[in-house]
């Protein structure tokens, strides 16, 4: 529910708008952030959402470490830990790759 609240606030405060940009001699509509905050608002809300996700993953990692000695019938901490590390690794790789690729080829960034 907090992530949904962040996304709803993001949409209300930093409303997505279409801007005309030229690429290879052709004009294209590109989605940008507008609203009350302008362009920086989109980045701020993006990093707020990423920080929330990191907080939730960190909490999950802490819980999986604390319950690792539970009897084996109820022990799913190894599966949770692998899942959390997998999500953390993907986030640490995909977000920087997206930010690097997006100025050069927006289509590949969209696929990511």
C-alpha cells in the first residue's frame, strides 16, 4: 500500500505530460514529467520509490537472517534470501544500465 501511495502522489504532483522532441530529423512525442514540480519531480519520486523498495528488501533480508534457525519444517529463509539478493542484484544492475542507455537509444531503455 505505501508503494501505491507513492505512485498516486507521483501522478498527482508530477503529472506526466507529452513533449515534442526531435530525433533523427523527425518530431516525436516523449513522455516527461510536468505538474507542480516540473522535470526534477519525476526523478525525486523515482528515487523515493527506489528507496522504499530498498527499505522493504532490507527489512526482508533482516527477517530472513533472524529466522534462519527455525525448524526445517517452517524454514523458508534460504528461499527468501536468494529471492531478495536476486531482486537487489537486478535493481543494482538494471537501473544504472537504463540510465546510461536511455539517452542513446530510448527503445532499448524502454525494453529494459
